[in-house]
C-alpha cells in the first residue's frame, strides 16, 4: 500500500471529523447534532450523489459495460451473504447469521459517499451508472439472507415473512428511493437548468459530509462495545470478511470495466456493510436477530476500517491489477 496515499487519507478533513466524533463521545462531551439535522444531511448527500450520477449517465450512452456492471453488482450482492451465512452459523444463531450475512452482502450508502470523496481527492471520475449499481445491490442480499434463514431455521415457515414485501421495502426505503429518484431526475434534467443548482449539489458537498461523519463518529463510539459479549469472532469477521470481499472484487472487477474509479467503487461496495436498509428489513424478516450485534459490527468496526485503511488498499489493488 502506498504510504503517502494512506497518510493523505488519514489526514482528510472529513475523516478527521469522524475521529473528532469518537473523541467527543470518549470524553463524554455534550456535543450533539440534532437528529433532524442529521436526517437532512443524509438525504442531501444521497440526493447530491444520485443527481450528479444521473447527469454523468445522461452524457454516457448505454453500453455493454454498463449492463455488465449492473449484473456484476447484483451477483456480488447475492454471493457474499450466500457464503458468509455458513461461516457465521458455526458460531451464531440462524437468525443472527442471516441478518449479519444480509448486512455484509448489502451496501453502505455513507461508505459509498466517502469513497466518492476519496476519488475526488485523487481527481478521478467514476461512471454515473455506479450509483444505480449501489442502489440495486441492496435487495439481493436481503433476499438471500431471508431465504437461508427460512431454509435452516426450525421455526414454522408458514409464519415466515413473504419475500414480496421485503423486496418492496428494499426499493422504497428512504435512502434507496432518494438516490434512485435523484439519479432519474439528474438523467432527464436539462443540463443548463442543472448547472443552476451546481453550487448546492457540488460546492458544499464535502462540508456536509464532514458534519455527517462527525455524527457517525459519535454513533460508532457509543455502539462499539455493544457486541463485545459475542467475543473476538465477530470483531475478526467484521474486519477480515470485508477485507477479503473488497480485495477479491477489486481484482475481479477488471472483467467488467477497466475504469479505475468504477473498479474502486465496486471494491468499496463489496467491502461495506449496510446499517440502514438491512436493519429496517430485518425487523420484519428476523425479529429474533439481535440488532446489538449486526449494527455495531457494520457501524462500529467495518465502517471505520473501510474509510481509514480499506480505501487506500482497494485503490492500490485496482491500480496495479
């Protein structure tokens, strides 16, 4: 890994605000960002990413690479929970194994936003269609996770939730709907009219991201110790499995695209874990699963690892493979 690139990432102002959030919680500061403000910022980040992706996609004709990329994303999202479930169920209950597997097969929109910021720092571009890939990778992991739980759980399958509502929930989830809707609007919007809101969609993006990561740092510190009772296995899983997924996909992504930015996005999506869409779906699909396990794993371990050490590593891999 390039030491200069690692240092550059660790001294990124947005990442330093994440660290500040951890410090604020550790010293028991009364620093607090209103929940309504954070909700607005999260929606703004998704709106900005989706809209800019749609604008880029509008200037790029549909190609075989885009079709392959969409298929590759769906395949990765389905395969990750399919194999991680069997690793997890050796130590966890079927419900917990299915929920964690679904979380790690799905994606983190916030990690995606951080990866976009990372690419901008490297002055690299990625295809607008990668926003659609991110949104489409939510549902397959949830479906596979639920199917595996149904298959291996001894409970009455007649009482199990139907897949239809879960798929619908995956695509009508606020974060997914915002990014997909913004993508479509950016795709059909007039270019000159879109330039009129460019200061809002682009110029203030990193400032809002820094404030959002400050909140994420505080949330991470509060939830980090929640799952320690599960032992070292879950901590090791939350680091090693995303690392494995990210590295494998970073190398394999050259089969569908040669664009360094796109390949990096693929790697970070494969390495990320959902802590928004999947927990909401698991309330319906796996009420026996412990949110105090899969939420801290994704947010307290995997997310910090990816935005500090993971991104420079995946970026180096896509550059040299």
